[in-house]
């Protein structure tokens, strides 16, 4: 269980729009670290095996996007989706999904995912090293609640999804506040 653990200190290589760059692709590199994402906020971080993949693109990411206001009403400041994909892939995925609320974090080298203990091999589906599907509620950089899919292993034959769904997380948030 990772509850009570501080998130790893990692620098993420992101691409941000900057009109000063000009041209057809006005983006520049910007380093963003864990503190930038997690300090002074209560956030949901969810991780998934890959951008553009079926479960991630059909259910998980769109449902977090749709439920953003509901999560804010429960005291969540930001919702972040992290994946072992580079900034170019994550930006293209966000654009294709029409994201306005969920922010994408590219963990291109898998450093954050590895330090969270969630890096798995997915060679059986041609992915290489990727993240196991999980989510967490993180308050000021410390894991408050943890939602890990069952069956963590390398080259898993299935893609479990349910524990880290936004619906399950919302249910647990409401139950905790009611207690």
C-alpha cells in the first residue's frame, strides 16, 4: 500500500504551446517537476497503459473529463492522467479527446512510474515497459487514497479496469466524507 507515501521527485519533459515559436507547430520544451504538479493541491492522479488504447480512450479518460466538476465539488483541485508515453503522443491524444479539464503528464522514460512501483512489461501486446493501471488521491504530494487494479504482473493476459475508474473513486470519496 502506498498510502502516506510522498510521490517521487521527477522532472517531466513536456511540450507547451508558445506562439512566439511560430510556424505550424508552435510548441517548446518545458520541464515540469513533481512539486509543480502536486504541491499545495489535492489531486487525482490516474495512470494507464497507453494513450490511444481502447479502455483508456473509450472509458477512463473521457469519464474523468466528464466528471471533473463532480470531483471539484468533492475537494479535488486537479485531475492528472499519466502514461509512459512521450509529450508528443500525450499532446496528440489530449487533442483527439478534446480535453479541457484533465491534464496529461508524459512519463516518457517511465521514471515516475518506476519509482511508484507500477512499471510492468507489456511485451505480450507490443508495448514494452508501461504502467500498471492505478489511481491515487494525492494531497500536497502525499498519497491519501490508492486504487490499484487487481493482478499486477508483467505481460498480464488481461487489462483489468474498475478499481481505478472515476466512478469507483467518486464512490470512495463520498463514503469517506460521509464517515
